[in-house]
C-alpha cells in the first residue's frame, strides 16, 4: 500500500464494458493515479497478484467471475485493498453482499464521471489513512479484528455495542456509553456499559442534530476530552441543560475525565462514543487515541452501510410494488400476446421515476429536505401517467382520452427542448422550422407527448449508424381544410417498401431489441385524435412521417406542460 501522498494510487478497474473501463481509466489518470483495466474477474485477479494494488473498482455482474467473488479473492491477497462496486443491476442481495465484502462505495450505472472522481477521492483518503495506521504497529491488527466483528454484526445495536466494548478493552476503560440514531436523527438510543454489564435506553427526541451544525467541524473530526458539561464543545455551541443525559450519561458521572469520539463521516453525524478514563489517567496514549478515532470512523462507516442497506430495501420494496402493479396491468392490457410488451412503452415513464428516485435518495443523504417535494411530486405524477397509460391498453379499441384545447406549437417545442439534452440525441441535429401562428387542436396532452416521444426516439435511433444525423420538423396549416400537419424527417437508413407497408399497422420493428408495439400505439393515438398518417421511406434516403390533425375552433388554449 502507498506509504505517503507522493506515490500515485495503484488502481485496477474491472468491467466487461470496454467503454466504462476506458472512461474511468482516462478520468483517473488525469487525477494522477496509475490505472490498469481488465475485462473480467480472472484478468483483474492476475493484475492484483502481479503487483500491490490500493484500489479496486469493479462491476458486480461480469462473465467468469462476478465482482463480489473478485473482491473476496482480492482481499485474500491484499486485506487492505479498498473496493468500489459499480453496477447497473442494483438489488438488495447485491448491496448486502457488497457490504459484507467491505464496500467502500456502491455506485449505480449509468453514473457521472464526477461520481467516480468523488468516490476515488474519498477512497484515496481512506487508503492513506490505512497506510498511516500500519505505521502505528499493533493498531492494524486491532482494526482488523474490529472490522471482522463489525461485518458480522447485522444491526445498529450490535455494531455500536461491539465497537464500544472493543474500544474500552484496548483503552483500559471500565465505563463507557454510546449514542446512535437513525438516518433521520429521530430514533435515538444509548448503550451504557459498566464492567461487563450493558444496557440500552431509548432516548427522547434527541436535540443533538441541530447542535452539531453549530460546532466547529474540526472539533467533530477527532476524539476530545471533557470534565464537565459546561466544558463540552457541543454544550457550548447549544447551551441546553437537556443535553446532560446525552453528553454526560449517568454511567459516566463518577469518572474524573471523559474522552468522546464523534461518529461522523463525510459531514454526516451518527452518534457519539464516550469512555471514562481510568483513575489516575488524564489522557490516553497517542496510539490508543488514534485507535479510538479509527474505531469511531469504522463504526460510522458501518452504520452508514446499515442505513444504505435499509434504504435499498425500502427502495426495492417500492419498486417491487410498482413492478407487481405493472405486471398486473400488463396482464389486463391486451388480453393475451401483448401482455409481455407493455414494458417498452413504460420505459419513458419508469426512466423518469427511476431518475427522480435517485435524486430523491441523493438529497435525502445530503439532508436537502427543501428539494424533496418536487421529486416526490414528479414521481407521483409519472406513476399516475403509468396507471392511465396501462389503463388505455386494456382494450385494443379506441384509447380513452381526456381531451382539451391545446397549443400544438407550444407542446412540440417543449417536447423537443426536453429531448435534446438526452444521451440518445447526442450528435443529432434536431431542427424545427419557424411556426408563424398559434396552432390549436383538441387533444390529450399525455398521449400527444407520448406520440412525439416515440417518433423522435425512433428517428434518432434510425440515424445511429449514419454519418449525417439530422431530424427536421416542419409544421404547416391549411385553414381551408381546417387541418394542420407536422412532418418529421430523418436522415436515417430508411426502410424497404415491403416493411413500409407494415409500419404503424401491425407489430413491426427493425430494432434488434424492439417489439413493434410502439408504432402500433402511435397509430392508435393518431386515429383517436381524428388524425391521418402518411409515411415515405427508401433505403439509404431516410424516413419522412407526416401526421395531419383537425384544427380546433379559435379559443383560449390550455398550456401543455411536460413533467420530467
């Protein structure tokens, strides 16, 4: 392991996706780290056997050997190796196994490169801390024993009690107490130990969370000594006599001096570890003080992992409930063969739900509570849209709609503005001709948005292998006929005449992973709005789709809003 900050961190990246390996390697090499990549577990293990490695970044699902097994084998070779797991198939079991293997971070795909930078930055700090601990002799063995016990413990009470007892033994203390609370700082509990007797007490609503914010952050990074309540830095920041039983527990009232170690990690506070010093001892030896700090850090990390596991279970339960509901709606949707195909049309909605769940989880961890309402609102709205959409598919007849007078020109611009930043449209020129007048028609906004999403997504997909990736949109109005038309033309690969006849009339697709249900739904939406569809295409010349809708009488239109 690296003994000082001058040496670069040795990193192995294991992922069966070459693009992921390349991106992560380039990003970390820019940060000055030494990076080697491997396409699977066995190759990564060879790299670890050949030379010392500080950090392993591994996908969980890989051929030949998964990331969990790789981490276990890597730890047999290098017990101090720090592991960051990356996965696109998150579930409770993989999270639990990752935690068992001492996961330092657990990152979900697709991820932003900044997430990797931040995770590696924190991991480097951890690696350097481990290197410093090795220089203090027996502390490494103590920490190894503690870590082994912590990974065996499965709940907060066991984690906290084991850590407190272990710290007391190695620091020669016979009296100790620990406070710990849940991720919302609501359920606070105290463990008290005198000699071999331990007791857990449920505390009232704890007032410490607000006090911690007022304390100098530097104070909360290392153990400190106190003799009286008035001298306690937390009490000084928030003078409240109700803090007495939290900061100076009854089991420590006869101790002449107390050493307190905050349980904090990355600015998040999980509790306090407190011990009474033995009679005649005013301070702890430097090694014992360092070990106490390490113990507190390990306990904070373990508590955080427990919280993450609990949140993962809750998120999984919510997604499972949504999945069960979706499956039930799928069974009802088409009375047979289409029941397995509804998921394709739900991807747009579920993608929004999944994205906002990730943002919700991120802001919960950061305690940005003022940001939560908008994500909960967006998730609820999209679940309602899922229900409405699946309800519409319960019959192959006309889609039930809730129509109102809308501005098509506004709705089209909003859809394009929403789609342009998405990855699917990277490198695609998506241009709309100038629309010279407001265009009103009677429609269901959700259905028309879904229609436009499908048509634009298909147009973008059709240009993937083309040198020129362009989508042009034109809108024209024919007042004499009381209609307007929108034409979406792409520079894609086009279609053969025999395939052109099938488009929009039966289950049809040219995509390897498609099922053809999307175009069928598009045609049903067009028909339900009194529209007419025309399509022109030829191999190598792209595809042009024109949809004509009836205009609405001149009236005040309702703005169409896209929720993302």
